[in-house]
C-alpha cells in the first residue's frame, strides 16, 4: 500500500511539474509573440517613414526646351495696329461737328493717324460734298485749322432763330483801328495811336468785345506794353483764310487813315472847346 501511495505521489508531482512547465512555456511563447509583433510594428513604422522620406525627396529640375519663334510671327505681334478711319472725310466731319469750334490740322492728323497728303485729300472731299446746293453748311479754312460753318445765304434765318443776338456794328474809327492791327500785328496801343494820331482806347475795347482782336503777348520794352493781333473770328467775319489773303494796303490807304484820324481829332477838340 505504501508503495502504491508513493507511486501516486510521484505521478501527481510529475503532472504538476508538467503543468507548471506548460504554463511557463505558454507565457514564454506569449512574450515572444508580443516581442515579435512589436518588432513588426517598428519595422512597419520604419518602412512608412522611409516611404514618406522618399515621397518628399525633391525631384531633379525639369528643363523645358524653348520653342524657337519665327521672326515673321514676332514682327507681326509687335507691329502696331493702325486705327485709321475707313472714311477719313466722315471722321473729320464728326470731329468738327462735335467740337463746334475750329480744330488744328496737326491735331486732326494726329488723332486720325493721317499723313499730310491723306488729310488734304479728306478735306477736299468734304469741300466737294458741301459745295452742293442742297447743303446748308460749308467748310471754313482758318490759317492752320478748319471749322464747320453755315453758308452765308442762310445767315438771315439764323438771326431770326437766335435770341439776344448781338450784331456787330463797327464805326469807321473801329474799322480803321482793326485794319491797322490786321496789317501791323502784333502791335501796341501806342503804335496804333501813332499811326492814327488819336487815342484808340474805345476802338480797341470794342474790338476785344467783339472777339475780333486779342492780346497776343507783351513787347520787350519799358513798361511791357500789350501786343494785339487778330483772331479766328476776324477771319470768319471777313471771309478770309489767313492774314496773307488780305488785300495789300497801299500808301494811299494809310494816308486816308491819317486824314480821317486828323479830322476825328479836330472834331473832338471842337467839342471840348464848345463845352
């Protein structure tokens, strides 16, 4: 019996020992698996970092080859586009109508991009259009400018239409003063009075009021006296294109002016004596 008990105890101890070994083996295997999984995670993280580093690795610069541009194409692109009107005469007519005043020929050529020959041809075309009897306007040429105007035969109808129209009334004295300014310009009051022999203040002021003369500067002399010259209104009023178109003043005309001035001075002196 004792032998049987000893055998049983031995078998039980062996079994317990195997269970302990089994548990230790299981724990060791679990620890090994944990270490293996940790190593795998480290390896995967390292691989991801490597991939990220590789993805952010700058690529080598790409050199683009320039496509040669043909010389003809570059010249066409750089060439300015002309904006000349299809009908220069019509364009000039539109400009003159819109402004209402005279326009310098130089300015017209600049705006319309026309040379002198093209501009003159367009002006002649306009003049031919207005020469017809069924047109009420005409092209007025003034020195180096042009302007649209009405034909003289229709002036009376404009007078009836205009309100408070100031009609120019020029006395002989005013006309004589204007003639001296037109032929001697630029001229001072003192020179006008020297030619006429009498004061010209009233006549000069009246001519300034009618816009037939204007101040054109000052004489480089003591006192810097004003210089007077004619205006475009003068050219329009007397139907001349420029000062050069005025009739030549003969010495006889100058003598007549002086005689009339002397008669005027005597009349003024007689009035003063009577008073």
